[in-house]
């Protein structure tokens, strides 16, 4: 994509969330709050860049944040998941994760690969796969095969053992990553994992980390919405309403209705979902400070 065209795409509003203006309004409020938050840890800065890009932020917002991130990223990105976060942030800001101030973060991801697995956890695996796919690189077939063997009776747990306890967040982000890697939405593995995941929704359409129709949590609900979109499905209005219901007066998103938890961590996941997008980000312009 030519640089000028990519910059225009980066600055354009994110695609409208299916179901309309309520999600867009909630996303705009969440993005406005997130723009006021600075000085955060590298992983949270990376997540904020991805979330703001999903909400349509352009180079003036993303460039300075990426500059702050890359100053800290070499020490931070010591695992596959952390390197994946930095690479996704670079992609969201239109930079090349292979050449980020002299560091190749995709090489770091590949360096953590062995026998189909990136790192030690489900989130390591998902973030690595998403980052590779976002950079246009092929995800090895062995990485997909490993997840086939890792899945238990339902979805996946973060420890990636078939006998472990499945959770909604790991299942959802791995669905997103597998779709980014080119696995078909009708693949039996994805259909079974999605069926398990959607069965965990509570009566309000929200999701808890360990499912079982628990109290609505922002992160798990947002990731489930994103996973359904990655599968080409329209997330239920109730699930989107449950996520919007956690928005605080300042625009940030609470972890649960009873406990704000970390509004930053909740908001970055929720903003991608409310913006109607999925990962990996789809941008391509060079950002300053890269």
C-alpha cells in the first residue's frame, strides 16, 4: 500500500460496529479517555496503541506512543507474548516490526518457537500468531496442529494442556489467532471451541474468565465478541450491551460492575470490540520514531 494511502487509512474511522450507534458512541468515549492515559508500562502502552488504532486514531496520536514504547521494548519483549504485543503495536501504528529502531521483533517471536509452540502459554501463542499474521508472514502449520492437540473437551486454558481448565479469554483470543492464521471458520476445531465459548454466556450475554455463566467481566466479554467477529458471526446485541454496561462516566471500562479493577486493562480490550474490529490490525504506514 502506498504510504500516503496507508496514512489516510490509518486516520480513517474504524469500521462501524454491527448493531449501530451505541457501540460507536461507547468506543468514542473509551478512546477519548484512553488518550488521556500516559506513562504506562510497555505492555499496556502496546495494548493502548492497538486499541486506539482500532478506534481510528491516526499518526499524531499513535506516533508519540510508539516512540515511547520502542525506547522500552528491547528490555520488555523477552517472551513470545511480549514481543508479539510490541509487533502488533508497531503494525497498528504503521511501522515495520522487523526494523523497529534496529530490533526485529518478529525474529524474537520466531526465536521462542519450538515444536509448534510459541512461549509457554495460550496468550504467548495467540499474540505471536497474530503478530506474524499481521506482518504478512505465514504461521507454521505445526502451530495450528499444536493447538488442535492442546484443546480439551471445550476450548483452551492458558496453560495449554487438554486436562487443564478451559477459560473464555484464552479460547477467544486463540480463535482470533487461528482465523488470522488462515484456519477456516467452519473448521471443526473452531466450531467446537466457539460452541463451548458461547455456552458460557450469562443471562445478560456477558462472559466471565472461567465461563460457567459467571458475572460479566469486560475482558472476557470483549474477547468473546472479537472471536465471534473473527468467525464471521454477528455478536449478539446482549453481549455488546453487557460490555457497554461496564462503561464508567469518564468513558473508561470497569472490569466488572462491582469492581473497577484496572480500567486501563479492561478498556484496551473493550475498545477493540466496541470499534467493531478484530486483531491483527490492518494498517501499513510508517510512524514517527520507528
